C-alpha cells in the first residue's frame, strides 16, 4: 500500500514538472523581451497593451464568475488595486525600462534577488521566524546581486558607478517581493477570479502612465515586431504561465512548486545568449552560482524551520 501511494506521488510530481519548467522558461524569456522591445515599442505602451491582451481573453471566459463575486471584488478594491499597481504595473514598467540600460542577462539574473527579498520582508513585516541558514542564504544571494551591480569590478562600488538599468530592476524586484508578501492577505476568491481582478486593475493603473508617455518624446507605437512581443508577453508570461503555475500548486503544493522559479535566471540567461547574442562574462557565472546557492541555502533553512521539534 505504501508503494502504491509513492507511485501516485511520483506521478503527480511528474505531471507538475512540465508546466513548472514551461513557467520558468516563459518568465525567463520575459527578460529577453524587455531587451528586444527597445526601439520596437515604448515601455508604458508595452505594459498597457500587455494587460489589455490578458483582460480581453479573461473577460469573456470568466464573466459569469466575475459577476458572481463582484461584491467581494468591490469590497477589496483598494487591496487589489494596490497589489496590481505594485506587483503588475509598477514591476513591469521598471522591468521594461531597465531594458534600455542593462543587458537581458543582467535582467534575468537579478530576478534571483526576489526570493531573499521576500524572506527578509516576511521576517520584518510578518514576523516570520528566520533561521541562521536562511540569513546566510540571503547574504550569499545578495552578494551575487552586488557582483552584477558592480559588473565584477569592486572599484565601481567605491565610485558608486552603478548601471541605472540594474537599479531599476532591483526596485522592480522589491515591488514584486512586497506583492508576494501581501498575497498572504488576499481575499477568499477563486484564483482565476482574483487574477482577473488584478489584471483589470493593472490595466487601469497603467492608463495614466500610458497617457503621459504618449505626450513624451519616448513614445513609440509598436512596430510589427513590437506587436509580436506584446502578444507573447500577454499570452505567455502574463497568462499561460500563471495558469500552469496554479495547476502545479494544486498538484504538489506551493512550497515544492516555488522551488522551480529558481530556474528562471537559468532560462533567461540561456535565451539572452542564444537569441540576442549577449556576452556571458565570468562574473555572470559567479553571480548565478551565488544566487542559486543562496536560494538553496535559504530553502534548506526554511525546511528545517518547518520540521517538527
């Protein structure tokens, strides 16, 4: 009987691996898109059209459920609006702006700062108990971030010579970390209804920024390639990956599913090198090793903290 349940467990895990791998690949590809979009579509236009694509697809599919839970959505509109502004609109605006000043490799690797930021924020604001191993893991991960920020040259630290794109990306990661922490307080709604509400709020929050950009010198309506990139991020990283991740969480739980997001920097760096021909320096490899190693140490500390005494 024990072996029977083990086989079932392995079967569920195997069924979750493919959607989780595809999710990490799509999120990694998003970093490449932010770089490829330079000159093809302006950042705020990309963000607005991205969420317009998602809303246009979800609205007819979920119309009945959205109407059914309209009362709860209205009651928590401030929470949903703030979450969408930080985790979706704000994150994506900074994410695509960063592509103008830094490489796709840097963009994807710096996303590895999100897990330790979440851990630090949860400890500070939610009273999460942090183990010494988790602190070590955070320190190691942030060392990798510092290595990218200084481009492997510590003299840049003394001169405070940081790439503005890297700083924008770190600010974006901080917003997404805050969004992740605040998800603990999300309203009791079906996941897809909650996601639809967030997508609508993200689209609405992007409109003022889109209007400002239209009257600025940086505005660029999408080219044919730009429209293709908009469709990709709307269908892939914004929608399909979310559905895959939700399904995987149902199969194996959030803890085990979350570990797979650590593959995002690997996929992103690979796509940047293969598709954009960007160079991969030794300090990139060191930063990747530090980032993944730090996350691994933090995960080990988390599991130990959750073990019964």
